[in-house]
């Protein structure tokens, strides 16, 4: 067991994740919900990058001047893939929102409920 | 125990995320989101992940924000 | 055992999908159908190999756990219904005026199929996540193909909840990686710590994410709108195949036995709630969507008491539900709207196929729906949970009422005066419906040996 | 050479401070944008120059010089575009008649 | 969802999650499993020089990167299905001469930098995707300043359907070539250095060019959906 203070960075990513989740659940604007989703995604990326960190480590770029220890490189590769997935989800969601706006004239949940 | 730099940056990140969550003006929220992404990019550079930082700056803060702005402009006129 | 057809199973539909936008509108459906039939051939070949040994492939020549491993095991036999249903949906959609068979539409279906193939053969958690995203994004796009008012909103809600599920799954994969240092499924299973809160959070997160993707009550709220507004050919793919991916993900989750008690209750709630919601629907496609929620509940319950039965049931239900949605699509196509009373009077072939599908969905022997359901009931009795066995039978009775009601509505209600002279569905619709209806009976007849094969 | 870094760094720091105070204290959009633009160009430019001197000689100092030129181009353009957009939207400038 | 209910739900989630984070191995310490298992193998037996992250993306975990380029491809195609009802995009309001001049001035430099990032990913931070985002952002910038019509004219017209799939297609080609040379799909023939290098470059260029076109078309589709 390590106390939470030692894992402060992990704790911060959980806070970011929950802020994003709160926006997704509670905000009344669909675009804001999408931003909340993006915050959640980046929070998970931050968690994964943090897990691959090593104290006093160097970036995983090998060469004559570089000396171990290196940061674990796999989390970085995973996060790169994750960022791309996130942007393509966001783009599709934005296109869907344009369609919603064309059909109903609003992106506010309360208004949408009335015009459904 | 994390360094002071990390603590300050993480606090700022959380505050910016809260500001995004609370902003009523959509364009302001989008710009705040870009600021949030750039700060995250700084954090990752500090964590020894320059590749991730570059991608976040170009994709997260760049392309995503621009797409958000296009849609905000189109849905508010 | 290794064979190059295993990566080809993923690569063929994706390559086909990437190339469709380069062709003219006329050739897109034929190309899509051809590519999917080729994929079906590969899937059948790999299933045949499986009788001897599990097929494993180290991508790039890096042995697991260092590289990515693909593995064709019993769960991966789901590749056969994936290829079959997707292949039949493409010609079915050529008559609709929705953009399913435009080059872009066919590309979405092909790439989505490739994503599902990657998902069922992935033996690495991150590969599983990536292909889950490929198939999910295709699914959101498929819902949005509908021209119906509100389909955009339904697709957005689906996207929102689906992405929350993906994020939770990614976080759990990250936790597992932090705990074990590995991403390969078998390796993670071996290196898992004995317990502790992070492990429970990881397993719980994976289960929650996959249950959300599988639309289990009360996380099902996105499903009825999405599945009912989508074009019918697409609903067959969504309801028959894509929600099952959540179940396959659950079956791949390590340490699921910690959660059996939760799964059994969630499954039972979903089973009954789905059936009851289905009973009060006046729209055929919404009824079918809620019946999917009910069946998913049955499978989740089955995961806890009899995994073999659950696996058999997702395979059967894929075919049954696809045939039902295609039949519903044929009625709607001929009626010209969602008001389909009496359409079946002039469409005897489609109506009989629909009735056969309904019988299979209820689970009356000798149809395919029976085998899995019976195994799960027996499993529940064996585990001493006879209350759940009763619930399963009760759910079947309620579903029987739903299907009987719609057969009556379609076949015996007088049709509105302005719609005299509707005729039987066109051949490209009829053939897919019949192939699937025949299979939903056929799988039941060969059910015994099939279940023995799955159980091995 | 690296001694030159000290005055430039101080100049940069001073401009950043002044621009931040301006950003917080000035009355309307245009004057605040003006202050922020100073911060971008003179402040960041001087600090980049200071860093270039500190790392001189080497490849990094040339890269930093390039960065300074880029900022010198991009900063004013962005401020100009912002101010113009505000003007088009009808944001009125502050005058001494205002309270 | 009701904001109060949501707040209660989120707070309820916070407790077990924070407790689990506290129970994780301390981040940054070199003896946690993440550093002692697979990653160590990559660092010790991987390439002698260069960017290890790119090596992992293209080689050890090439299948994931293939999935990644397929994800952005299918995102674009799904958006194109949605954007069929197109209204011609409005021309941009006449741009300020200063902004127009500066954008014209920097465009070639940014394009050059984008290609540099794509091709130098094997040695320094960067790679196909980052370069793609820079090039795509450049097209979007031009669209913001001169209007979407102008941005569209920057893209190749007839070749577009082929080039937007360049990422997956390059991967498929590399998969087949590598399969013939090494016996494993997506294997890289280290015994043939020239072919090895050509395959890596080809895949990076495919991701970069395909990705840039996808980002640009996503913008255009949103602009005139």
C-alpha cells in the first residue's frame, strides 16, 4: 500500500476523469457533453503515460548520448493510438451534431425534448 | 512525492478542466479546452513523452479545437 | 498451429472497404457482397481448422507477449455469423433509398465487419480496444445512415454512451497493464495479482464497459432508438452482431468469476425488463430492439451459470435476430412507412419467415433459439438457482406473447384502404430473409453436436 | 556571449510582468489585446534571444532564433486578426468619456 | 441527468477510484511490473538508435497502428455519409490583407515542416500521424482565412479517393511484402536493410499523406454538411 500522496499524479487523473464524466452526465448542451468526453479521454491518456514514467528517466529515444533508465515506451505508443481514436470519434460526433442542429434547430437538451 | 512543477501543473489542469465544464459560452469553452490540451502537452513533455506531447499539440489542441470552432460557428448563426 | 488466413480474415474486409470509395456507385454493392462472401469463406475455413487445434498467429514474427498475437478459438467462430449477416445485409439494402449501398455506406459496413473480425480474433487487450473502436465508430455511422428525423440524435446518444464505455475499458486496460506489465491476454491472466482494489477496479471497469456496449438493463437506454431508427439492413447488423461484441468482450475478461453474483442479477433484470418493455411497444422494430435487450440479459445470466450455453446462444441469436430485422425491413419497405398492419396478407413468404424467426426467438424446439436457452436453464438448475430458471421461462412466455401479437397484426389486421395491392418482397430481400430463417431452424437441428463442439 | 543572456532575460521578464498587469488592469478589449501582443512579441522574443545567447554557440541557439522570428510573425498577426474580428462584431473601443 | 444526481454519482465513484489509485505501485519507481517485463525487452534488444516509440508503433505493435489508421479512415467515411446533403459552403468574408499575406508567407514553410515531421519520426519525436495533423491543420488554416472553396482546391482532385486510404493501403502493402520476405504478415526484414528502410518510409508516408487528407476532408465535410 502506498499512500495517496505518493500517487498524487494518478489521483489527479482520476479527478480529471470525473470532471469530464460530470460534464457528460450533467451538462445540458450536447457540444459541452462532447467536450466532457474529450476531457475524460485525455484523463485516461494522462493515467497511461504516468504509469510508464520512471524517476529520472529519459525519453525513449535511443542514441549515443542517451543513457538509461528510459521511460517505458509502450504506454506512449498506446496513447498515440488513443489520441487518434479520440479525434475521429469527435469528428463523427460533430457531424452528427450538425445534423441534429439542422433537424431541430438547437443543441440544448431541454429544447430537444420539447421538439422531439 | 511529486515535484513542485508537477503539482502546480496538475492543479492548473484541474482548474482549467473545471472552467471548461462550467463555461456557458461555447466558443470560450472550446478555447479553454485548447489551453487545457496545451498544458497537458507540457505535462507530457515533462514526463519524457515528446511523441505524445507533439501529437497532443497537433491533434488535441490543434485539429480538434479547430473542428469544434467550425461547428460552433455553424450552429450559432 | 499457424496460418496466414488468420490475419487475412481481418485484412480482406478492411482492404475491400478502403477501396470502395474509389469505385462508381453502381459497383459498390456487388463489390461489398463479393468481399464479404470471400471473408465468409475464410471464416469457414478457419472454423474447420479449429476442430484439430486453436489457431494462433504472431503478427510481425514477434512471439507473444512481446508482439501482438491473433488467436482463433471457440469464441472466434462468431466470425462466421458476422460475415454471413453482413454479406446478406448488403444486397438486402440495395432496394432502400437510404445511403447504405452508396460507396461510403458499403465502406462503413465492410470496415465495421473487419473491425468485428479483429475484435473476435484479438488475443491482446489493446488490439481488442482498437478494433472495438473500429467497429463502434462504424456502428455510430451506420445508425446515422437513416433518413428518419431524429436518427442523428439517436446516433449521437449511442456515440456518447458507447465512447464512455470505451474510455472505461481503456482505463481498465491501462490498469491491467500497470499491474502486470503485459497486454497479451494469456500473459496477463498468468501474471494477475491475487487481489487488491486496483485489480477489482480493472475487472469491474472492463465488465461495466462491456455491459454498457452490450446494452444490459439499466444501461440499455441508447439501444431502442439507435436500433429502431437505423435502416433495417443495418439494424440486423447492429442487433445481431454488434451488441454481441460486448458479450464476447465479457467472455475475454480475466477474473470474471469474481462478478458472477452481479452478472446473474443484472442478467435476470435485463431479461425481464426487456421482455416487458417489448410487450408494450406498438412499433415492430422497437419491439425487436427490446427483445434484443431481453436476450442479452439471458446471455449475461448464462455467463454466470453456463458459459457454453451463453456462447451457443449468442451465435444462434445473431442469426435469428438478423432474420427478424430483415423481415421487418421487408414489411416496412412494402408498406412505405412504419405502419405495417395487414402488410403480411399479400406477403405470405415474408410473413412465414417472420413467424419462423419468432418461434426461434422464443426458443421452441427444434429451432436454434432452443439449444442455448435450454443449456442455460439446465445450468441454472444445476447451480441450485431454480428461481432464475423460472425467470428465463417467464421471459420466454412474455416474448411469445410479443411475437404472436405482431404476427397477428401483420397477417390478419386489415390494411389501410390506401395501401391495397402490396405485393411480395423483391427477390434480393426475400433470399437473405429465407437463408437466415432456414439457418435459425437448421442450427437447432444440428444443435447437439454444435454445442458439444463449442463446449470443447 | 552568455553574459548577454542576463539583460535580455531581464527585459523579457519585465515585459511579461507589464503585459500581465496590463491584461488585468486595462479597461477594454482593444487595449488588453495590445498589452497581450507586447507580451507575445517583446517578452517572448527577448527571452528566446536570452536563451539563444545562453546556449551559444550551437545548433539549439539557431533553432531558438528561428522560433523568435516565427513568434515575431505570428503574434502580431494573431492580435491583428482578433482586434479586426472584434471590430467587425461591433465591440466599441473605450474612450475617456466612459466611466 | 439531474446535475445534483450526477454530482452525487461522480462523488460516489471518486472514493473507490482514489482508493485504488493509492493502492497501485508507486509511479516512477523502476521496480514496478511495467518496467520489468515487456518494456525492458524492447529497450534491451530493440534497435540501437532512433525513436523507440515509432519502432513500437510500426514494428512490434504494427497491428494496433493499422487499426488506428483504419479508425480515422472509417471516421471520415461515416462523416461523408452524413454530409451528403451539401449546401455550398459560404465564401469567407474578405480576409484582412495582413493575415492573408502572412498565411501565404508561412504556408510553404509549414508544409515543409509537416513533411519533415513525417519522415524524421524514425529518429526524433514525430512521425506520420503528427505530420498529418500539421498538414491537415495547414489546410484548415487556409480554409479559415480564404474560405473552404480555396482549401478544397489545395487537395488533389482525382486521386483523392485513393490517397485518403493511403494509410491502410500502405499498411496492407507492407504486410504482404513483409509476409513474403519474413514469413510473417507485417514482419520487417532486418536482413534486407534497404527493403526494411523503404517499408518503414512507405508506411510513414502513407499514414502522413492519408491522414492529412482525412483531416482536411473532415474539416470540409463539417463546413458544408
